[in-house]
């Protein structure tokens, strides 16, 4: 009988991690998943730990000794690093925390993957924050020009993944996510979750900038499908996971206004744009489609409906699900 594949997911109790864990458990009955997460957002309680193929450890990837113990116990075949201090504004306010989590923590995972002969290392990166104000649509071979400590930290992570693949001959893949939205995101502070939460608790939301800024919004189910295909095909290199479509903040707000229930109308006000934010960024996803097949299957309005339905069932004012 074949042994179970051991997958270690750092940050697996977070937004994307919660969705990825569920997808992997349903996709392959021979997968054993270990989640490491510092649970700073108190989301680990909703991990499906009733499944005997999932275990989780509360620990911080910045703590080398603690992470080494987990590697020693699990000897993972695959490591997926979703753990990060994310967000441009937060990285500008607290660059040290950003560096420690996104550079030191990432290095700890990468170096332990080398030490324990892990076969495949997958790193959650970002497109817009690395490329900066480069003219969209963004491609994987555009010159980096980060405008924030967050973008710099992700670029450093990509460079380390690349050099480890070349020096130590193991497979690394850096996935540049576009703007992800969907279920299990109630602890997030970006536009879609903040606007939905504001409507549900009847407070005025804040839209930074004039609303003409554009992003590439990908539904988390489609993103997770892309990640699963990367694992199944053992893909390497730098790849953008995105829809290839651009949507302005004003268009997005109009869609949310249309979809939200009548008893929870959306009210918002404009505020000045924040330092370090990229004005326009969307992605060319042709490379990832060529490598993985078409993983994008959810129209923006449909994905927003799924997201709002989930918030209606799970979100509680004063602390999300």
C-alpha cells in the first residue's frame, strides 16, 4: 500500500490556507497534511481537525527550533509557504515585523526543506507589490520595482527559492497571487472583506483613492485549483495565478452594492490613497494557463455572491469566523 504524501502548509490556518486544506483533503485520500500557524488571527479553531489526515501545530516560522521539530516529526514531501505579514500599508508601518516573517521565516522553511530532502517547495508570492508601477498587464519576466517593504520581502523570498533550486537541486515554485477574495477571509483588511463586514455591521466603509484604481480579483476557489495543479504537476519557476481581467474599485463597489442583501446596504466614503499602493495592476495569466490548464472558472459576480453568502452564515461582529 503506498505511503501517504506528507504536505506541510505554513500559514495553513489563514484565509487561503483554510481553503487549500479543505481542497487537498477532498482531492487525494492519500494526503496527510500538517499545518503550522501562529494563529495570530484566531482562525485555527475552524480548521477541519476532525479529519485524521490533518494535524496542526501552533508555532511561528520565525522560531527555527520549533519549526525544526515539526520537520523532524513529519519529514514532508511538499512544503507550501502561505505564512506572511501581508499588506503594503502594514509593511510600511512596521517593516521589522514584515522582514522577520517574510524573509527570516521564509528562509527557515526553505532551508529546512533542503535539509530534510523535501521534493517540492511552493511559495506564495505577489505580482503587483513586486513589479510596482510597471505598466500592466504584468508578466513574470518584467523587471522588479517594489514600492513597499512588503514587495521587497516577497522579491527576496523568490530570489532565495530560485537560488536554492539552482544550488541544491530541489524543486521550487513561486506563485504570484493577484488579489484573492472568498470564504474564510473575515480577518483580512483589504477591500472586499472590509466592505462586506462594514455592510453587515452597518458602519461606513473607507475607499482609499478615487475608485478608478484597477486590480485583478481572483476567487479563492480558482486560486486553490491552480495551487493543486502546481502540486500535481510538480511545476517550478515563477508563475502568476490570476484571472487576466481588470476591475476598478468603483466597479467592484457597484457589484457589492447590487449583491448585498437589502437589509445590509453598503455605505462608504472616499479617502486619500495610501502610500506605497500601486494604482493599476492586473496580470497576464497566459503562462500559468499554458502550464496548468484553465483553472479560472468563477466570474467575479458569482464569486462575490459565494463570498457574501459565506459571510452571512459565518461572520460575527467583534470577531469573524
